[in-house]
C-alpha cells in the first residue's frame, strides 16, 4: 500500500506506469478535475470511475488552469494540497498535476482503457471525445447527479454566520 505522497507522480513517469499496469493485466481508468475543496460529489465520481477498471489515475488541474476555468479567486487550495487530498482516497492509485485546459495530451501519454467524466457531461459534450475515439479509449460518464459544487459550497461558507 502506497502513502498518499507516493501516489503523486511526475507526468514524465506516466508512460512507464501505464506499461507496468498493462503488464500486470490491469485495466486503466483516467479521471480528472480541479478538486478544489473536496466534497461528496468528488468522492462519488472517483469511486465510480475506479469501478470502471483496476487502476485509477487522476489528473488534477494546476493552479493556473483552475484560475482560468473558475476565476481569479480560485483555487482555494494549491495544487500540491489538492493532489495530496485526492491521492489520500482509497479509490485512487496515482495522481498527476497538469496545466492544459483539457486532458487530450494526458490521454495520449497514458492511453487508458477508460476516460471517466462526471455527470455534468454527456458523451457528446466531453471535451476530449474526439481524442478518446481516435485512441480507442472508452468514455464513461460516472458519479451521481451534479447537485453539489465547490462554488455553491464556498458561497454557503461565505454566507454562514461566523462566531
């Protein structure tokens, strides 16, 4: 069993990790997200992604890409903290931080069997759909209905009485 820190890997190591997993006949699933303020929706998404295969690799957006996607007040937690929190989850085997706006290049480098996206997507709206099709990667929409968000959670915290 690896510690959370040991599960965080350098991007350059992904092809080697993928070869090792394939050599041991493990089906690789890739999931990704910002994971800024981990909440129950994230847990359900990652556990459902893991159920699609034998090894779950998670891409965590770098700080600059979170800001570009979510606004200048985000992320709340830096990329190292977010990666460590995700890595601490039992369902997760490896975590890699990435800076691009989508994960097409990571799909190319890792070549997972499954690309898992949350229920805020449909098979038609997955940004990396064309790349996944070209690479022969199955896209799976997993997790529960999108009825929780970090944005809403942060808003509730801001409005809560402090004392």
